C-alpha cells in the first residue's frame, strides 16, 4: 500500500465492460469510497431519471426491503450507501456511492470491499421487480417524497429566486430543467413504465467508476472488474458541451410572493468551462466580486450602503453562467441593482485593490488545497473535468492562479453578458 499521490492523482483503467475506472490510492484514508456516475442528457425524461434512484434504494432482488438492506449493511460494519441527482451543464448525473471500512484495518481481513461492491452493484442493477414492474407501493411512496422535495424548493426564497432566474434566463435551453424533475410529470409515472425506462437508460447510459482509499490500484481493478463484469449494449453518447448563448437585451422579470425580504438575482453568461484559458481568471473575478466576505458586493452593498441582508456572487462552471444575488427591502431595488452592476464595472476597469486581489487568490488556493482531502468531492470534480475533455491537476491550477493578473480579471469581466434580472418581492 505504497501508492500515495500529492497532490492526489488517479490511476485509470478500462474494465472488460468498457467502463472507465479511476483509482486514487491515498494513505490518509481508513475507509474506501466508491462512486458510480451514470449520465444522461437533461432531456424530457428528467423526472423519471430523478425518481429511479429513490425507488432503487428501497430494495434489491436479494434484499427486498429497507430493513433487509439495513441488516446486511450492519454486517458490513455499517457501510453507507447513497445516491444523488445533479445537473452538470445540460446533462443529468445520477451518483451512487458506497463508504465502507477498509478491510486492511480489520482483524481477520474479510473481503469487505468486494461484498460492499457487490451490494452497490445489486442496488443499481438488480432491483426488486414484481410482475414486470417495480413494486407499486415503493414507486407511489417515492413519488410522494419526490413531490415534497420539489415543492419544498420554494421554502428557501434565496434558492427559489435563483431557480426562477435560471428558468427565465434559459427558458428555451435544457438547463432550465431542475435536476429533481417537475411536479407536473410525477403523477403520470407508473411502476411498469418506470421499470422499462430504467432498463433502457441503465443499460445504455455512459458509466464511470471511482475508488479512493489506502488501496493497491491493480487489486482494486481486478475486484471491480469481477463484480462489474456484465456486458452492456453500446452506450448512448452525451450531447455536446453547451455553446455560449448570445444575449440580445437584458430580460427583467418581477414576481410577487409573500416574502419578508425581497430577492434580487442577476444572471450573466460567460461561456468559460473547466480547463479553458480564462478559467482561473474567472474564479478570481468571482472572488473579487462577491465570493467571500472581503468581496466588493459584500463590502459595498451590505456593509457601506446597508442595502442588503446578504450579497454574494458565484460561478456556474459547466453551463457558463455567473450569478449575483442579494436580499433587500423592496423599495431598495433600483439602488441595489445600480450598486451591484457598478461593482462589476469597477472590476472591468481594473479597480481591484491589493487587499481584494491578495485575499481572493489566497482564499481560492486554500479551497483548492482543501479539495485534496475531500475525497468524495475530489472524485466528482475529476469526473466533471474529464467530461469537459480536461485533466484536473490541482497543483497546476494553483500555479496558474499565482500568475493571474488584474488585467486578465478585467478582461474576463468585460466578456460577461448580463442576461436576466429577476426580482422576487412582496
């Protein structure tokens, strides 16, 4: 177990089933993390695709209910299974995960890792099926839970305003769809149709496997190859990366809602993807603008003008968007909008203080270093970079961040196009 990378790297293999496997061998870990990424376009089936992992977690052919699953997991030293659904650009990503104790640290050296992998494989590919359908009771219960999850998005007005801004900004693009799905489509989903959809999707979807732990990569490859040895038909290819959308004029959308605090969200398009030449300059731009407490939005809109309860910006890296948002009193709309846009204009004109510049770079580099020890996030980040045809190299990224200039940040700010202003008020 001498494989240790610093910064962490991945050894890459291709299984006999043509599924790519990436292994990160790291002595910092006492557990082994496994992630299976299952991809698809963010198409009309997005609600069914979001529901599937919820139904799968209910039981497998061998362990037909959650109680049996829990008992079996307890026998594997309480390993955890999880699933999540994410939106990456105009793709929908379903992630299945396993977190299990490394058997090397246990007396007796059981084949825990292999058993955990088999359980994960069962969960994804060997679901409980009755009379050519998922168990109806499971589907109905999870439909109710999914409906609650989607309807509760409105409870957090900050996030709801961002969601609505995105829907308006990308109204004719797949990115308008929320990764969890649409409430309007849940009622029409039936157990038999959902199984047919799942069988078609899971057998042809692009798959990738990741393993992190204090492991021997060659031994991991052999074990994973054995457990995930099934033959799959030719996989469907994903749609191309989203092209940059040109902005004709700024859309302004106002909506009334019973809110204690109005929400102002501005959406911009930048068209920069991970690995692009301007990527680090974009990260620095966001950090100076509104990513942290030292940033212009926080200092000028919240602290100096006292207009906002919160003021922030963030970058959406896979669709090519940047957002600014603040919570304000309704009557402060015009003033807050003006000051927010003025901060971006100041950056475009090179008005970046030494303090803003140095604090931004230091904070992003610290985040970069922290990613090295956050293995679940590291696996996801590496996978997303590879989807964009790029290699994630944290050390090289830090080197590039050290070289970013004020002029590059200003030039990147000049390429932003203000697309939509969304205002949620009482």
